């Protein structure tokens, strides 16, 4: 995917097709099993000169404030996959926001369009941070949201964006990247305050080992804590059920990995219990 900034550019435009839990008042974090109605709605968020046509999802129980989780989509924009993840998070007790990063509800019809829309965010990481800050500010206006417990997660392109934004000082408690790129701006001891969880496929050819090594070295050199989970045999887009079919269609080394998908989701839940307490 294009987030792999070195050594895989020729494959970037092809990866597009691949990159398609309730609050308990007895606990500090969300994540209980009590059932409630999930409310879903569209929301317009102003950022820069664009309107981000995003979505929110949250449980109907108004007795407990819900931690905010922003979700950054894969590089073709806000789609049904991310909407499904938002609902899953709402079911876990979070106030989920699926962020329309490109603005105006734009989605990519093909890999070339996706690369063109994603490119500016890699070239200017501050743009992603600004749009996430706008989404976070909007989420905090909802009475159902807990403004003191916040996080951001992202998939593929989105994973790279939440990591880059965290390095640049995105004011959230934690970020989670699922099979996202690791290249980007260097972290800063003064700015990088969010807890970091990286969920990485051990067989992901689009994130070279050198990129992994550099990412870890940069954080280690500043004693910035992070958790780096590797899922054996998982390739790129391992959380996406459509990845295997799309991989065959585009002749790409990508595939859905149910074991890694389940394990990484559980790792996220455990991470949130810690950072959103």
C-alpha cells in the first residue's frame, strides 16, 4: 500500500482492493457484554477547507459516558467495512467515529484514485493530524461521549495516519494501527504522548523489516513506550474478510487471516482497558 514509502511503490496502487465491543459503570473502561440498541448517524465535520462526511455509532444507554474512538479508513475512504467496525466498537461501549479523511464523502473507485487521494497525507502528515483533531473536537460535543478518554485506530492507510498523528502530538490517550505503514515523521519526546499499539502481520510484504526496525529504534531511542504485536503468517490486510478474494483478483500477496484478526481485536480491547481506564 502506498504507506509503505520505500521499496514497494510499484505495488501501492494495487493494494486498494485488499484494504476493504457496552460501558460498565463498575469498570473504568468500556467493554462489557450488556446488550443495548446501537445508534448510528451521519455527522458533518469541518476541517481545513473541507467537510468530512463522517459517521458516529454509540449505545443508547445514556447513564454512562462512552470513551471516544476515532476510526481512520483504508485508503479508498469511508466505506462499509469501517462502518461495521464502528458498530462493533459501539457494541463494546465506545463512542465510535468513522472519519471521512478525504472530505466531501469522497471514495476511490480504483487504486490509482486511491493513491492520488492518499498521497497528500503522506507528503503532509500534519494534514491528517488536523483532520483527526477536528473529528475529536466534534465527538467531544456529544453528551454521550467521555471527553477524557479518547483513542484512534486505523487500518492500512489509516494505521499509518494514526501513528503519524500520534508522533506529532495528537491529543488522545492511545492509538492502534492494524497492518499500517510504519514510515513517517520521527517521534518527539515532547509531542509523542499517546500510548501506541501496533498490530503487524508477520508475513506483510508491504511493510519491510527495515521499516519495522527503524520505527522501533526511533521510539526506543526516546524511551517512548509502545506495544508491537506480530501475528505469525499474517500478511497485509489480515483483518479484512475480503482480502483473500481481492488478493486473487489482483494477484497480490494478501489474505484474510481469521486468527490474526481475532487476536488483534482482542489485543486492542486489552490495550483500551489499560489506556482508557
